[in-house]
C-alpha cells in the first residue's frame, strides 16, 4: 500500500473522529460545554493527533530538502540567521520587570524578548529591502 493511500485513510479516520466529536459537543448543548468543558476531550485529541502528523511531515520534508539540496547554501543561510541572532543578543538590554500579574520577568527573559524583537525587525527590514531590490532590478533589466 502506497504512502498516498495510507495518508488518505488516516485523513478519513481523523475526519470521521472530528465529526463525531463535534456531534457530541453539539448534542451536549452550549451551556453544558461552557460550564464544564465536557465533550471537548475527543475534539482536542483529534487536534493533537493532526498537529503531531503535520509537525512530523514538516520535519521530514525539511530534513529531506536540506539533504537533497545544495548543502553549502543551506549552511550559509543557517549561519547568517545565527549571526543575526547573535548580533541581536549583543544589542539587546535586559532589565527585571514587574508584570501585570505581579510576577517578575527575569533579566535574562527580558534580554531574550528584546533579542527576539531585534531579530524580527532585522529580518523584516531585510525582507523589504530584498523585495525593493528585486523590483528595481526587474525595472532596470527591461
């Protein structure tokens, strides 16, 4: 049996399980579900199984793509991303902060949040710059 047929069968089984779980939730009524959350377990299990399957396939195909492609370009891209993370970590500041619920955010946690924001900003600027560059390049080559 091919992988395609197996995936079709798994998708069908998960679809039926989702429909049955939804029917059980609807049959309980809104008030019972809101008050106790009863009937949501089956629906959540189906969602967890689907999430696990999707993550598994994403990991498998990413690794397959990495191994079958040009490894030099892949390593350059990973190294560039790590360089951006390191630069962002060096630029970020960390201070202990009191959160709204009264707990403390540690200095390290604050520094990693700042690092994540800097990485996002740098990658966003690079993405916009690459789109502008490719647009200008197309205009000049015509």
